[in-house]
C-alpha cells in the first residue's frame, strides 16, 4: 500500500471518528454565547437585557433558548424593553417572556 493511500485512509478514519453533533449546535446548551443580542446564557442561568427590541425578535430568542416552537401571525407586532437586574433560570426567563406577551395583549396556547 502506498504512503499516499495510507494518509487518505487515516484521514477518512479520523473524520468518521469525529462526533456528529457539537455543543454549539444547541443554543440552549452552549455556555457563554448569546443566541441573540440581549440574552446571555452562562452556567445554566440567563441574563435578559433587551432595549426597544421587536417582539418577533424576542420570540425568536426565547425559541432558541428553550428549544420550543412558536407559531404567530403577522399581526404580532410591538417593541419591548426587558432589563433584568439579576441572572435567572430558563424557566424564570420563560415566565418573564409570558408576562411580556400578556402586557402586550398576547398569550401562548400550547398544543
């Protein structure tokens, strides 16, 4: 077997040995990297600091953090500001999100 063929086989073996998924593939599990501007997930807690952000952007951020899907109409509009004085768990951040929706006259209907 030639030296070049050995390197090709070794290279293929190394590629196949690599893990398929990476921690960065799931934003809710990646530590220290914000899924969107205004949200920072670190050590299992999150800090939400949004200033005058479009409601649809907030929905996208919460979706990335929680891994939940949200379906909403084009009529969902508005701007919100969230300033959290302390870090919170993902469950608490989701409760804040639900409160923001309620203040804007929206709600979540699980299905």
